[in-house]
């Protein structure tokens, strides 16, 4: 039997039925309807749910996961090659996030004991303040821009 019910998939994948419905609504997994109009999932969806749960655990949003799946193409199977592609991409994204968090941590070190959260000087409170160079206050409103 290549198809399983939503309840069977939920039990085997360790998620709730509502979670599966949500994943399907987001286009992450797919089902077919049988003659009784009940959802039936190909067993391949077990691997997709496992990949989704792994990606979530690594901190990726469902939007990011859906984008990654779209890049794999219409193929619903997660093959060894697909997994390799995803793993490389996840590794790169996680490395970038770790580096960003380390920069944030290092900037926080400059604030320890300060407590000012100055709009002029604090890189944590007001990072990359491009509009600050145009003056203080609501420069977009005063400038007539929308």
C-alpha cells in the first residue's frame, strides 16, 4: 500500500493532524482524495515531514522551507541528492546566522554597563540608521515623502 491516511501519517511522523493540514495548506506536502473524499498521502510525505521538522529545528521558517522545496522542483521525493543540496544550503545559511549572532554579541559587549540605548550612538538600538543623517524626528513626514 503506497498511500496512508492523515492519521497514519501524523502518528508515523510524530506530528498532529492539524499540523499536516497546515503543511498542506502551505504547499509543503500534498495529498490525494480517495473515493470517499478522504485525504490519502503517499508514503513519500513521511520523508518530507521529517525534512520540514528538521529544518524547523534548525530555525528555518515555513516560508524558507517552502522556498527550498520549490528550488528542488516539482519532484515530491526527497532523494539523497536533494538532501545533499538542502544540507549544503542549510549549512551556509546557519553559518551566516551564527556569524551575525556573533557580531551582535560582540556589539553587545560595548554596551555592558552603559544602559543608554542612545538613538545617536547605540548600534544595537538603532543599527544602520540611514535616515538619521537627514536630521532628527520624523524626517519622512516632514520631508513630504510617503
